[in-house]
C-alpha cells in the first residue's frame, strides 16, 4: 500500500505546531521535513525548528530530506528521525555515501539516497542494496508548489524493476490529479506539500493520494 508523507516546507513558522497536528490528524503515514542550507539549493529552511515542532507535536515517523552540502554533519541534528535521505549529488564519492548509510544504520535510522531530476539512476545503482529508500525528485529541489516532471517517473519504473521491494519515494509536484500516475510508476511513498495544505479535506486528500 502506498504511504503518504505531507511536507511542511510551505508552513509559516507561527503555524508550524498546528500544521503538524493537522498532518497527524489526517491519517498520513509520515511527516516529510525538508532541510535546505541555501548552498546545495538556493533556498534555506530552519530544518531544526521544523523537526522539533514535528517531534514535539506528532507521533508520526519523521522523514527527513537533506538538501545540504554536508549531509554527514547536518545529520547530527536529526538523530530522532525515522528516516534520513541525503542527495547523491551532495557527496564526493560512493565511499562517502556508504559511510553515511552505515552511520545512519548504526543509529537505527532508515537510510535514503535522493536523486535530482537530471541525475541518472546509474549513479546510485550500487547503493540500492544498502539503502532503505530512494527519493526520486520530480521537481528541481528547493521549493514547493512546482509542477511535477513526468519524465522523472521513468526512473521510478527503472528502480522498481531492479528492486521490487525497495521503498521508492516520489517527491515534488504530486497532487490529487497525478497521484494515480505516480503510484502506477511504482512509488511506495508519496510526498505531498502544496496539494495537501491546499486541500479542504486533508483526510480525503490522503486517501486519494494513497489510492
Ligand atoms: C522540494 C521538496 C519537496 C516539496 C514538496 O525541494 O523536497 O518535498 O516540499 O512540495 P510540493 O508537493 O508542493 O511540490
Ligand atoms: Zn522533500
């Protein structure tokens, strides 16, 4: 069954606690927390603030998405996360990626690797047997509210063919209209930011995305 991870990226600071409670009450499966350092992506978020609000106001597992230059260092602020996913484009070698994955596993955190729209899956192929999940970005990382890039779903299909049981998370531009196409490509976790918070009935939105 597809699981749903609302992203709280677009939530204003003074509404964060109530937004986390809304996500928790919606029947969603995770809270997706986007950490941005203004270097790996041009946008900056206060990831620790978002993470603490989610940790204090929800029992949902926290799915941390690192869009930062030094994921190994930034990870230290998120050790209570259920899963932490770093971008393969933010590390200098497969060896460094494997060190991060090992560190996360030593801390009982599910390890994920993410790829940008123009990164081919060949770059992460040898990590697929080590990670717990892959995030396939369907927008250029950095901002919510962008349009889903359907060509990226070809990579979801490719990974699904290689790894029938691996968690594949699709992140960016998913809404109630294109969620079925995302599910059919083989996604097992779907991130929704704008589409979730713009929907009148959050529980219904979760059910529609879950399919
Ligand atoms: C973008 C983030 C996404 C984003 C999703 O860089 O990684 O998680 O918040 O928001 P929507 O669903 O609005 O694209
Ligand atoms: Zn994200």
